[in-house]
């Protein structure tokens, strides 16, 4: 049943995107955004301004198409749409979507195994995040870079990036982000063979995951601790970690992590001379990695079986040893081919230059030089005037874009003020007869009360409020629109955003993550994006500007 629903959704998405691609319009874009909202793929219904340009429509639709296909694990289609969206994001000066698109491309190329490309786009995302000044996003993009360079076996570069990620994660003070980054740091130092640091960062990540109540992720951190403890010859502690972690990982259904945990346990048994026990764990890991076609981890398992079975079953040990050698050669060939392809074009170009050099004749050489000088001079003059024209045109386009941005900001500000006025009147019950009927006043006041009461528990969906109002969802939507001129989601978000501005200015010690949770957002990233759409700045920038203005007024 789930597979049928997934296939139906994929077919619907493809049909809507084809419709938009054939005729990019506000209507076809809205149909695709409505589909994403109905599939609960987005936090809220994406709404584009009625005067949005065609380029803006295309960049937004194609970005979300890339997100959809990435989530569906169709990485080829995800790459196709992300590559179409990114240049339009740059042209429309939409820095936030440009950063999101570059980050998505980095993840896509990691999944496709094209790590060189992944690094390029991860660096683009990181530069945009640094420009934005959002410490949480900066730490995330540095962590992505560390993971990419780990996959490329460049651990020194990975270490530089993970240390930067840790620096900015501490500034952002986002606990879930810290846990992820400390976990990556543990992997980096494991590859650098520094067990003390491996254990330190794995323990930090484990403690945070336990604090957050995320037991499955805490169990994965325990396997990292066990790997370091084994190298440090603290075998009893390593075994205790793995025995506690394995059942939790098994129950979570994360088979890849479970296979790695079995390999760690096999390694631990082997170094203690407990060969039969070690072989049993390696067999469990082998079933997982052969089913997943994971030759890197399978090679580790085969090597472990070769060593543990030498004195128990030499014939089988030999078979596993042969398979290990084959896998190792295969991995080596992949690495070699990747390195050879990197230099192939340059090598061929050098050979052609040598051949051409031997075939040159002096008088042709002289003629070529003279003609080249004339061509260079003509091109230089042409490029000079063309560059001047381009700069003038670019300057003019920038002025137009800035003017359009200012108009949109004014419209958004006016609309937000209207929604906030409606909320304020609803809270005090002061709506006039010309604004709404008495029952509408009472309805809005109850909605405000429900949202404020349920905000910190995230119990503020349109469906839940409609149920508390004893209305159907469609009736509730219709009455809310009639009373406020806005959708229920917009009205609820306005209440959340108003609460957010109060917390940002009145409680400066609260972190952005804490404020996000108190305003009904499960993730700080979603809260930051929503706040930016309302106010044109991030929560951190809003707090700095507001508190800075307050200090200046006091002076």
C-alpha cells in the first residue's frame, strides 16, 4: 500500500512539473506547491507574490523539485533540477535559496560518489553562509565539507573543516547540531589514528544525544567510543559499550550502522584472542554488507574472518582471504581510475603540444605571430568596449532588482501589519462592527488563545484548532479567511512570529533553538527560514538590530 502511494505521488509530481516546464506560470507553480503541502513535504504552503518574475518562479519550483527527487532518492533528477535552479537564484539575488541549492547539490554528488563536485558546491554554500552571518548554517556547511573530504581520504583537510564547524557550533549553541559535528570529529580522528581524540568527541556526542533523548543516535556514538577504546586496549569498556548499543541499533532498523557495530565487536573479540566469538560477529556483519553491496565494509569483514578462522577452519579462512584480496584490488582500481582520470586531459594536451612543436615551420611561425598580434589587439579593443557596456547594463539591472526588492518588502510589511492588527484586536476583543461580526471576534480570540497555549508543545496545526473549535477544516478555513482576509496558516504564523520577536528582544539570553521550540517549531532551521520570510532578516540579525537600536535610544 505504501509503495503504491509512493508511486502515485511520484507520478503526480512528474506530471505537475512537466506542466510547469511547458508553461511556467503562477497557476502551474501553485499547483506544484499545493501538491507538496498536501504530501506534508513542506512546513507550510509555499506562496509566491502575484508579481513574481518568471525567473523567480522557475528558480523556486526547480529548487523544490530537486528537494522532492532527492528525498525520493532519484539523484539524477534531483541533480537536473538543482543545476537549473542555482543560476536563477544567483540572477534573482536570492541568497538563502542559492545557499540551500548549493548545499543540496553537494549532498547529491556525495550520493552519486562524485566528491570533487560535491566539494565545489559545499564551498559555495559555505561562502554564502559566512556572508549571511548565521553561525548555525556556517557550522553545518563546514561539517558537510569535512564529511566530503573524509570520503575523498583527505583527512588533514577534513580536520581543518571539522574544527571550523566546532567553532561555529559553539557560537550557535544548537545542541542537535553539536552532536552531529562531534560525531563527525570522532570519525575524522579515528581515520587519523588518534584514539584519545576519537573517544573524547564520541563521548561528547553521546552525552548530548542522551540529553536530547535520542537513544538510537546515542547508540551509534557508543560504537565510535568502542572503536577508540579497543585501540586504547580498554577492552572491558569497549565490550560494555557495544553490548548496550547493538540491541538499540537493531531495534531502530538501521542495518548499515548495525553491520559496523558487528565489525567493531568482531575486531574486539579478535584482539583478545576470542576468535570463535569474533567470527560469529563477522558473519552477522557479512550478511548485512553483502546484501547492501557495500564493498568497503565487506572487505573489512572478510579480512576479519580470514584472521579469526585461521586456526578454526583454515579452508574457509582461505576463501575469505581470497575474497578480501579481490575486494581490496577492486577498491584500489576505483581509487586509481579516479586519480588517472583527473590527469588524463592534461596529459593528452601535453602530448599534442609536443607533436605540434616538432611540425612547426619557421616562416609559418612568423606569420602566425604577426596575425596573432593583430587579432589580440582587435580582441582587446572589442573586449574593452563590451566590458564597459556590460558594467553599465549590470549596474542598471542591479538598480532594477533593488527597486523590485524594496517594493516587495513594503508590500510584505504592510500585509504583516494588517495581520498583526487583526491579532491585536482579536486578543482584546476590540474589532469594530465594520470589521467583523461578534461571533467572528469570539472565534479569533479563541484561535489566539489556542495558538498561544499550544505553541510551546507544537500543537498548533490547522486541523487541531479546527477540531477544538468544533468545526470542519474547510468551514474553519472559510470563516478565518472571511474574518481576517488571510489563510489560517498565515494567521497562526503571524502569532508565532509576534511571539518570536517578543522573546528575541525581551529575553536576550535565550538561544535561537530555544525560541524556535517555544514558538512551535521542531527545528531551528525551519524557524529561521520562516522568520526571514516575514521580516527580511534572520532571528539573530533582528535581535542585534533591535537591541542595538534600544541601546542607542537610551544613550
